[in-house]
C-alpha cells in the first residue's frame, strides 16, 4: 500500500500542468485565462525567442537570408527533432529559419545560436536579456532549442506576450510562420502545426509554434484572424496532440464569438468528433498569399543594359626611344656618374636615366629615356664620339 501511494503521488507531481490564455492581439487584453501563470517547460516554443533574435540580426543587417551558416560538432549532438546536419556542413539563414518553423529542428537552433552569438551559451544570455526586456518575468531559458531542462521554464502568459511581439514588431517576417512545408536535401518536412489555414467558419490560423517534451506535454502558441480582429491562444500541457489542437480551436471559437462558458471543458480525446476541430480547407487558402507577400531574396541587381554599338576608338601608339650603354667593369652607379660628366648637359636636360640589371646574364646597363627620336640619335652619336658603345631602341 505504501509503494502504491508513493507511485501515485509521483505520477501526480510529474504530470504536465495545464495552462491557457486567450489574448486580443491589438490591445493585449486578456479574454480568458486558466492557470496562465503556472510555470512549465515551454519545449519548442523556446524557438520563438530564437527566431525573434534571428529576425533582429536580419533587421540590423548583421545577417542576410543567403548567408551560409556552418554546423558545429555540438549542433550535430542535439537530440531529435533534427535535420541530421553534419559538422562542417552549411545551410542558409532562410533554410535555418524555415527548418525551425516547420520541422522544429534542434540542431538548426544551435547552428543559428552559434553563428549569431559565437556559442549557444552566449546566445542564451541574449535570450534571457530579451525576455526581461519584454516583461517575461516568469521565463528562463537554458538552451536555444527547447530540449528538456529542469530550469527552463515559462508560462502561457509569457508565451502569449512573446507571440504578440513577433506578430507586430516583426510583422515583416511573421508570414513565415504560415509555411506549411519545407524542403531540404530532397526531403519535405510538413509543419507540425496542423491547424494552419482557413477554416470553415471564416477564421484563418496563420502561426505560430508547437512544442512537446514529456515534462510539459503538448504545447501550442497560435494566432488567428477573422475579419479585422486577431486573437492569440496559448495552450500548455495537453495530454496529446489532438486534444491540444481541439482545445486551441475551442478557445478560438469562443474568443471570436465574444463569450466563454463558465467552465470550459472538452470531452476525452477518443470522444472528440471531427467536426469540433477547426478543419483546414486547401481551397480558398490565404496562407499562400501571406507567403507570397514576403521577399526573402537579396535586392535584385540592376540589369545590364547593352550600350549601342559604336566604332572602337583607334588607340594611338606611343613610341619610347631608349639608348642603352652596357656596363662592363665598374659599378653601374659610378659608370652613370662618369657618363653624365662626359656628355653635354644640354643633351641630358630632357633625358631621364636609370640602371637596369639583367637577371639572365651577369651585368647591368645604363638606359637613357629620350623624348623623341631626334634626341635619341643625337645622344647615340655623342656616345660613339666619346668611345662608348650604345644601342638605340624604339
């Protein structure tokens, strides 16, 4: 009896704790709360903060969508869900962001953290600093992926606040959360959020993130619009995926209707009829329009306009007249000074001289660069008249 009592008490302590909140997105006003400040592990909802810091780097120009991110051995060691990246492999920022949103890849979360902050530890410090700045007072992050950690905690209220920041402060990138599938290395990964899309009652669910760890159960932060109104729903601690999705659909339905029953409850999972869950229809889908509104490419380079064909300009050939005198025994510097003393100063007034050393044959030459042919011939005759051998080159 003692063993059974201890076992049941352990089960009750370790069971995931349920928490939920419904926010009016524009005003931040709470429409419904249930255990919204109960702390639990956020699981992959953690990646919303990882994505927020990534979007900030892109906004600041420190990252671009096509920058290649290198995979480290530490990223390769992360537990599933993963893309299975190898150390030394690279992927683009765009691929990394979509892998987090759809596949919820833990190895990619570490890749982003390390490439942005140098290490996952430094990145986590940024995450916690940003959480404090946003007023997420009940949240503490220990990794960039949301993998199980006893000290990594958050609440439904804090996750709703984070969702609201992503929707409005990073509205340019928010449509990415509507991505239904992501292809990498020839394999297609569907989004874990099965509620994405237009529903039959006019509600369009267009983000945000799912998560699961054993300690907290099945979590989902979602946002939806109906007409000109947007709601944010966060459910933590679902016993399974179907119950969690049905709960989120239930809260959206009552949230947009404007009235909640006194004690909202759901039947057991096996008793949930399919029609109570928000069903997504592929036709008349607004998600594609949201994705098309994004421009993830680099600014296009201006097209090269062909210049009209013109006749090429004839290049005027310039001639250089050089008179070379070989140096046999003396040092070339001494020989050059000797030549300048022997030659008329008027002849050397407009002539520059230099020493050229031959690499193939031992010896040097003194070269006189003349302005014209007449000057070169006069210098050539003057050298021969004084007993020096010279060569005239044009």
